[in-house]
């Protein structure tokens, strides 16, 4: 019974953390104006998913998160924009599906 409560609390904490990161990324993006490219996303996802970039499918999940599928794996990525540097940060990687 106690393990279930901890799991729920951890899940809620992780969701709040991801929302906080998304909000921080939006604030920074408004200040920096730089964009990470889809080519950079495919390079990152190809490594994370152990899948050639030409086999990856990009799925726009919402205005902050992009999904990538390929080779039986999938992940979601948030564009993190910092002064002078923009990159894609994985938020979830799962597989095989």
C-alpha cells in the first residue's frame, strides 16, 4: 500500500518537474530567439533510440514537445533554449514497443 502512494507522488513530482522545465524553456526562448533544428533532433534521437535517422518519424505532440519514433522505440523531446545555445532534451524514452 505504501509503495503505491510513493509511486503516485513520484509520478506527480515528475510531471511537475517536466512542466517546470517546459515553462523555463519558453521563458528562455523568448529571451534568446535561437532555435534547435529538426536535423539536430534527428541526430540526438538517432543516438538515444539506437536507430538510423532516416528511419525516424517526427510527431508534433503539442507546442512544447516533439515525439520521435523508430526501430521499435520512441521518445519525446523538449527544445531547451539557453543564451547562445539551443538543444533538444529528452523527456521520455521508451521501447521496445
